[in-house]
């Protein structure tokens, strides 16, 4: 999957889970406030995080899942402010 803007709002760009943003997502998962509603992600190990992101990149193009990185359009497109998605997509 190419690293391109899939869709956008006035403020955010929604992009596929790109390896260039993995570090930004992992840093976000180290912040308790950022993961308060999803505590299983808090302080996720780098190894587990890498496996999770690689799986997202593999399953997105297959259409069996759908994940996006949310980045501010006026910032560095490598700095993720949120992630969103669905682990399983029924067809």
C-alpha cells in the first residue's frame, strides 16, 4: 500500500499505517493519557508494536482489516496524533 492521503478533513490527513510513522505511534502508546481508553496499548513493547504494525500493513491491502494513521496536515506527516481502524472487516 502506498503512503498517500486516503482522505482528509479540514485539519487531519488519514493515511495507511506506514513504517515511517511506527516510531511516532509507539511513542504515543508510551503515554498513559493517550491510551487511557485502550490500556492494553499502554507501554506496549517495541517488539509487540512492530508485529502489530506489520500485520496492519499486511492485512490492509488484503481488505481483511482497515487501519489509518491520523496526522495533522500542517505538521510533519510522520507525527501521528491518533490511529484508528478495524481489526476485522467482513465482506
